[in-house]
DNA sequence: ATATGTGAACATTTTCACAGCT
DNA sequence: AGCTGTGAAAATGTTCACATAT
C-alpha cells in the first residue's frame, strides 16, 4: 500500500462522515456514484480512493455501508482512541475543548497546558489546566499521541520544538505561522486567515475567473 | 491572468504573512530562495506563483519586501476591508469573534446571528447578537461580503441556502458537513475533524509510509 | 442489468534548468 | 556574479472507459 495523497486521506474522512450519517438513517447499501454526489466528487474518484486500500464493494451492487465504515475506520486508524493534549487555553483552545465532536470521533483531550499562572490549576470543560513548565512531564505521563497547538504565533515554534523533543509525532497547529518539524512528525495546519484570504481573492477576482467553474468548492 | 490554483492562492497568503513579519524586522529585500525556505516550499515554486500575476522581482537582487507586500495585498484583494457576518454564536463562533487577528488582516465581523432567543439582544465581544429571523435583512443592511457559518451540521445547509439567496458570494464553513453552493459562490471549509483524522492516519501508518518524506508538512 | 476495480488517457501541479537582466 | 522569469520535463492527481464480477 503506497502512494496515498493527502487529498485522498481528506476524502476518506469525508466519506466516513457521510456514511455514518447514512447508517443512522438506516441506509444499508450504496453505490460509488451516490457517495460521490453527496461528497462533491466523482464516482471514479471514490473507487480510485478506495482501491488504494483494498476491494470493498460488490460488483453490480455497490458498497455495504456498515462494511465500508469499518474499513474506513481501520484505514484512518480510528479503531482506537487517541490521547490529545491542548497547549494554549486561550479563546480558540477553550472553544476546541468544548467541541464535543472530537470526542465522538475518537479524540480525547486529556490534558491542557497554559503559560498564564492565573489559569493554571483551574478547570476548563472539566480538564485541569497545567503549567507550561509541566509540559514535557505531562505529555509523557498522560501518554499523549497528538498535540493541538493553540498559542500565539510567536510562541508556537518553541512549543512545537519541545513537544517534538518529548516524542510526540502528530501536531495540529492553529497558530497562523509556518512551523518546522523533523521528518517523521506529522503536522497539519488549520489557518483561518488563509481561508479568509482565499475568499477575499475569489471576491476580488470574480467576473472572468480562473479555473473551470467559479466554485472552488473546497473540501 | 488565468489558471490560478487554490494551492497557489494559499501560498500567496503565506508569503504575505511572512513578508509582513520580515518588514517589521526591518528586512528590505529578499530572494525567492529565502522566502521559500521560510514558507516550506521551493524557490522555483515561489517564482512560478508570483509570475502568474506579473513580474515583481529584480534580477540579481531579489524582491523588495515592501513592494511584494503591496503586490500581494492587491492580488488577494486586501486593499479594502471586508464586512463579515457570523452565523451561530456558539463556542466556535464566539471564539472566532474574539480572534482579533481577523480584524488586523482586514476582515471585520460586523454582525452576528443566532437562533437562540436567550442570546439575541446580548453582545459578544461588542457585537450585537441578532435573531435568526433577521438574517436576510441584516445581510442586506450591513452590506455583508462574507458569511462565516458556525452552526451545527444539521442546520448548515439551510443557513447557506438563505445566505446565498440573499446574494452573499463568499462563505467560510466551520460545520463538519459538505455544503452545496451554486457556481459563482466561493466556499471554503475549515474542518478540524478531517485534519485530526489525517493525523490519525499518519500515526496509524507510520513505519513504511507512502509518499516521499514522512512529513506531510501541511500548509 | 448494474456497478465495481483498474489500466490508460488526460489534466494539473511541481520541479528543472537556463537564458536574460541588473 | 547573482537571481529572476519561464518554457520544457517530470511527477502527481483525476477522469475515462471497459473488462469483469454478481
């Protein structure tokens, strides 16, 4: 199993979410075409994406919703739960903490760190805020798999360096800066400013537009 | 000027942010190589991206930081300010409201709408929360350019339909669902669950990995 | 009859490499 | 001498189209 692009992985997430909804609605079976339409892609794309990991459909019939969900969860590593730490208990950080959806998907925020002595020792959405100085020790003792960085841009690289040195291999960054991590560490960025600026670009350049349609339908 | 990919626009945002920092530090001039390194891309990529819009550098010398900033701001449509409305004053919505960074970049959240009667009439970070029923009227009277959707997944498509019908042509979606918009409307998604699942995938599949390095350095 | 899985065609994006300014 | 701007090449990602299975 090689050659899996980031866009494929992103789509798998989308497929999974869709399928979970359909399962709730009692749908049992589904074609690549039906799934594609609901995810804003093409049937061929769906089949290609899935074919990278095995063969999950039945010819002439389509995919079993339940089986495909199981397969996707396995591919995405969602059969286990992941232990997540949040660094930075500011506005965004706390909002994420309260975002119950993460928990539902298998991600438990079990530790929070902040530099502000006024917050340390308090609880946010039930989780104890620990001192920044306890970061390395806490990551270790809580067996953290993934760190969410929600500190101001200036502090982000320093936090990441410490987190990586402590052995964490997956980081989700909300700070609006480019972070450097060594090979072997997975880094994903959520940069709202970039998305807003893409909208600004689209608005400023509407009229004769660039690519095919005019709808950069995003993912 | 044709054929500008989403990834190019994303990188332009990054370049701009970097350049702004450098300008503050007093840097006057810079090569494509230097910019590339700080943005995690290549010099050729930087030059290609910029060349789609004109010629901004001086051969043998590099780019003037100030001039390139001006050019990028113009390209991205950031020479004006944009009027933004937030729909959904829940946790994420309010966190975004408080996120001063948007304002700095030229995006003013000037209206907030929520369905919860308990919130209507109150203020959040100084902005009055309006009733959901006033949505169309408010978008119009406040001359809203961009709408941020921060409502639960179930309500998101309905909100988008109303917003589009009201003439808004740019939407930033935080709800974890796939939204449909007609051609001519720009839609960007911020989906934290997708990013977390990409990390889960990376962790679950470390060892012999797919692509080149192991660092899907994200953007 | 229907819908998958996939090699081959196509399209897009990235990288290379170098001519041409300064 | 140094660094941009850009065609051409390489790599990557998407779509087509069809043989194959139920």
